[in-house]
């Protein structure tokens, strides 16, 4: 599964041929959450509160890029890297 971004120990990934709604996976310290892109919210799983807050902040800054990457992945094309949160 392609890694889209990485920041503060959080890994953001998107799977190819994934189910709707458009979302990404955030992994941190053995935990995983699926995060919907529009609107941004947790679909499934859990992350520690601080990590989840950082993921939500990052997703809000890069929402358009995430939608574009979702569309690429749905077409079996490699998603583009997205700038990490700094």
C-alpha cells in the first residue's frame, strides 16, 4: 500500500481498489484509523488523541490533494506524495 506522507511518527497510506467513501489510513504506534476525506472524520479505528488531532489538521490542509490521490488510486495509479505536517 502506497505511503502518501509521514510526520511525527504517523504514517499516511492509501490502498488501491479501496471501498467508498474516499478515505486514507493513518498508522501510529501500532494503532490504525481510517479517516474519511470529505468531510474529514474517523470512519473506523482509533489513534491516541494527540496523533488524531495532528492527522485531522494535516488532512484539512491537504484535502484537495487527498481527493486527487483517492481518484488516482481508484484508477490503479500511484498516489502522489503529500507534504508532511511541520
